[in-house]
């Protein structure tokens, strides 16, 4: 853990509101993206992301520093997602409008406009949006245990060790379940792209 992170956590443990604002500023997009990919609803993701930060503020004294702060934060976010999915008792699927908006935002955020390569035309943009929609739909079709692994590894690009720490699963279990999840994802994608 860096000195800056340690100081920030210490301030947060002292209930410093500016430290809390800084944590939210530093991690809000990552938490929202994780939750959104898990849940599939913009409104639910916004609500859960807020709940995650409230939980962080309330539970910061339980942070022992054995893992990175971001890993602890992701664990809280993943648990909130699982609890919400169980509470609602249904699978979340993305509404087409939300998919289109999310795909467009990701494409715009991927590179600054000055660095964005020339796009051949509207057909290329539409194909990209269609592919994003298919991927999101396939991720949403996975069961929650597989979905969290795919999102953490393939979307958020976390290490196997971080995922193990977040989920509480053994490293070998993470790897084998992720392999099965990717096979399921591949099957879902094949059906969607026919």
C-alpha cells in the first residue's frame, strides 16, 4: 500500500469528510462500472454504487490493510451486487436503450477525440454498438458467480490473486470457474451472433 493510500485511509478512519469525497472521486467510476456490468441496470447500479460508498465509510475501521484498498472496495461492491440480485430474485438483463448508451459512452471514453482513429462510417459504429450489446447480453446471461469472475477479470482486468481476495475463492477455483464461465460466455455469444 502506498503512503498516499495509507494517509487517505487513516483520514477516512478519522471520519474526515474530505477524505471520503476523495475516495468517491478516485473510485466512483470503477465501482459504478463493476456494479453496472454485474447488475445490468443503470438505476440499480447508481443506487448500489452509492450504497457501496456508504458501507465503505461505515466499515472503514474493519479495513486491515491485508489487501489493497481497491480490492477491499471491490469485495464490498461485489457483495452488494450479489445481495441485490438475491433480494430481487431475478436475473438482470440490460434494456436496449441502456446498452446503446453504455456502449456509446465506452467508445467515446476509450480515447480522447483528438486521438480517436478515423471511423470508416456509421456502419462501423453500428457494428461496434451491436457487438457491445451482444457481449453485455451474454455476460448478463451468466449465473452470478460466473458473471462476477468474468467482469472482474475480463472487464476490470484484475489479477487472479485480486479476484481470489475479492471473492474469497481459492486461486485454483477462480481459474477453473473462470474457464467454465468463458466457455458459457462463448456459447451465449455464438447463439447471439447467429
